[in-house]
């Protein structure tokens, strides 16, 4: 998956709750991998989810909460 594919994807918890939309992808340049996903939720500040919390990626992203 390309980094640009993450942008705009909706994120949901493993319980089905809407978390937000991916706004930025944090990279670990030393390791050459994704470190986290920054998301936005209406009316709230942007937050980051560590990439290790991601359970599945497809049309949406499912994270462990």
C-alpha cells in the first residue's frame, strides 16, 4: 500500500465506533515504515494512533481500542 492511499480513509474501532479520518501519515525514516496515523474528528484536535494499533486496512481502517 502506498502512503498516499491512507489519506482520507475513515478509521473505526474494533467495536465499530467512528474514530476519525486520516489526515497525515507519520513515518519512521530509520526503519522505513509507517509509525502512526494522524486523524481528525470534527470539533476535536488532531491525534495520532500508533501503527501497531491497526488491525485491518481496506476501504476503512480498523484499529484496536
